[in-house]
C-alpha cells in the first residue's frame, strides 16, 4: 500500500512527521523519508518497472522498486536544457 502510494500519490505521504512515522511503523519507518527523497528526484509521472516486498522470519521487511520517468524532466535543445517543472534554463557543458 505505501509502495503503491510512492508511485501513484507521493504527495499523500508528505503529511507525516518523523514522530508519526515512528509511531505508525517503528523506528525503521523513518526510512520512508529516503523513499520520498528518491521519489522527489523523479518527475511527476512515473511507471513502476519492478517492485518486490519481502518480510522474512526476522520481521525486518525489505523492499526494492525500480521506477521510470514517463515524462522527461529535461528537454534538450542545442546547447541548452529546459527543466519543465521549474522553468529553469541551464547551460549544458558539452
């Protein structure tokens, strides 16, 4: 459920404080912050290529997920790159 929300609705997960995460999922739940940072580095729309979630006998779960941007964050045009989401134009060092 949480991994699906990282793909489809990451904004809904940003309302939790660190204390909320610990209360809801234990100390390891703070790792969700790393997942949200990863998701924030991608564009708004992504496609899930692969995902796996495993809870071994020790009850310490592990997950892996591969996401792909479905709309490019950068449009290349000659010597400039235009970042769609921010409108920033940056010089590319070729």
